[in-house]
């Protein structure tokens, strides 16, 4: 099923609510494949969050991204992020 990066139900995490750029603190309430459900500290909740939008508190993004990695990427200088895949490095 793929690597969950040490995430378990109850893990404290930071996630990008709605796929936005900002990270918000919360806890995992369920895991399913490469998606998780999160209850955020502010009371919001979200399900089917792709694993790539979730990190452990304080975790930093990798500097080198391998080909084939699923990512969210900006395009054309705008603020919106789009699902994408690294095709070459």
C-alpha cells in the first residue's frame, strides 16, 4: 500500500486544509491507503486528504524530489496549487 511515514490514528500532524498552501495542526482520525482523515485543532475536519498534504509537526520538505513523486505544484506564479507528478530531475 505504500509508506505512511510513521503516521497512525491519533498522530499529531500538520496538513494543508483543502489543499491550500498553509499548514494547520490536527490529529489523524483514520487511515485508508494513501489518504487520511484529520480533525484539526480549530474544530474543522477533513477526510480523504492525500498523504502528500500531511506531515509530522516540524517536518521539512525534501530538497531533492525523485521522478515519479506525486506533488502539489504552483503554476504561472499564481497562489493555487495543482496535483502533479515529477517527471524528471
